[in-house]
C-alpha cells in the first residue's frame, strides 16, 4: 500500500468518524457499506465494473457536519414502507437513493429535490421527494430475476412516480429527479427531469455534463401531485400548476471506464458550484490520494482505486473511503459557497443575466444532496 497524503495537506480538514454515522432505511438490506458506500461485484468473464457509491447532504438552515451528514448501514437495515415521513435522513426537502437491481450486480441511484413552492399551499414537498426515492429503491431491489438488465431509468422513474401518486399519505407536492441505472458492463442510463443533474468526470476533465430542464428561470420541470382544490383555485385565477411526467425526462446513455467519477446532485449544489468547480475539487482528492495518477500521456486511473474505495482504504484516522470523502467534500464546499455573500455563484450569475436590475450576489442557501460514484474495473487493473 502506498503512503497517502492526509486531508490536511489537501486543504480539507473535516474528520470523518464512522462511529458517529447514523442508520437509515433508504437502502436495501444487502447493498450497503460505510457512509452510504455501496459496492457491486461480478464474476463475469468479460470486462466488468463496480460502482462504489457514497452520499452526503445538508438541510437548509442547518450546520453541515461531516461526522453526521453521512449514514452507516448493516445487514439488519431494510426499507420500511409504513410511512415515508419517518426515519428519513436530515436532508430537508432533498432526497436520494441507492439500491441493487434485483439479485444482480447492477445498481440504481439518484437524487430528487422537493419543490419548495408547495409550502405556500400548506404541503411539505419533502413527502413527495423522499417518497419518490424510497419507492424507486424498493422497486429496483424487487426486480424479478432475469429482468434486472432490462430495467431502464425512465421506467424506474415512472414506477416510482406511480407509487407516490397511489400513496394516500402524499396529498400533494412536487419534485425534480435525476436518476441512473448502471450495469456492470459499464453502460448506464440517466433520466433527468428538472434542474438536478450530474457530471461524468475522467482524470482532470469533464467528460459529460447534463443540461437542466426548465419552463422559465428558476422554474424547473417537476413531477407533481396537484390536489383538486389547488388545481381549481389556480384555474380560477387563470393559471395552472406545473405538472410534468416521467415521459418528459431527458434520457441519455453513457459508458463508464475505470476511474470515472459520477456526481449526481440537487440544485443546492449546482446553484453554488459549477461543473468546473466540481472537477477542481474532485481532482484534488483523486490525485492527492493517488486515485488518478500521472502517466506518460497525462493523468490516468490508478490501480489503487480498488482498495481506496473499500472501507478502510483511506488512512485509518479518517475511517472512510474515497467516494465518501468526495461526497463530503462536495456537499461541504457547496454549503460554504451557499453562505458566502461576496462571491457570486452560478445562480447569482444567472439572476444578473436574466434580471440585471436585481441586486443579488453571493451564494444561494438551499438543501444540498450529492451522490458520488467512483467506477472501478473488477480485478483492480487499470
């Protein structure tokens, strides 16, 4: 094992204490590792990959604590269905999920952002976003044997939405969603509806960046349940609440390779950090811990990624994995940027573009949620 630089040398100082992590029901029983860390394995004779996943989050108006804004799992965890409002992580109106697909080594994961405007109608949009993610995790995990490779991102989003609509405890609300279905063959499909989004990073470059879907400035596409009274009142005043459908989601197909980093996040991240900001942050950690290393033709993925993305692969005092560090770093950086009143973030620049008369500067406070996947070729060979 090669000696590793410490987080302090990299300019990042939070201490990740696995013993302080909490337990959450949002993952399937067999899926999960330290701090929302998830790993798939396969014995296929052809080139195959694992998605080493982690998540971090911070609710608006709450201090970000890297010790607690991660969750720990064990074999006894299960996705409880009796109430979508119970035992959810402290991510505010943002939600996320990670699950295996059936009994296969394929995975499904993603984020959802409850549309805050519903609060004005007396409805907590967190019920919708968390319910959507919990249902998608449950549906992915329950996929029948032999059908795992056939599950598509839009189908999963549609089934999750149908389940929320059928849930009597969800009386209204809305959410964006950006979800992925990843195969161990290196192919993954994304369904993105609204202004959550993702980037696919390779050593020191942005390989792909999703585009937001909006009806107008700060008005994203959104899945919704509109109560009849609210719908009637809106029509009476000559308007109609936005209610998009899973069929409206943008569907993109991608291929991963060893060392790719996938970052899925809600707009609490993207309103405060650009894709270039994310790349700089991820590159600092990936190169600092030798996940990406310099070669004759530039940077490439390291053979060390297999153990770096295994619990305990990072120095013992941090008790974590590379993907967990990346998730915490991104969520923490987005949190700091959102509270900065002097440095304009992407949202502030958009306000100035569309409304030049508005005196809006700095970051944008919001719920923050990020899911990070580090892709590792099975066998650890680069």
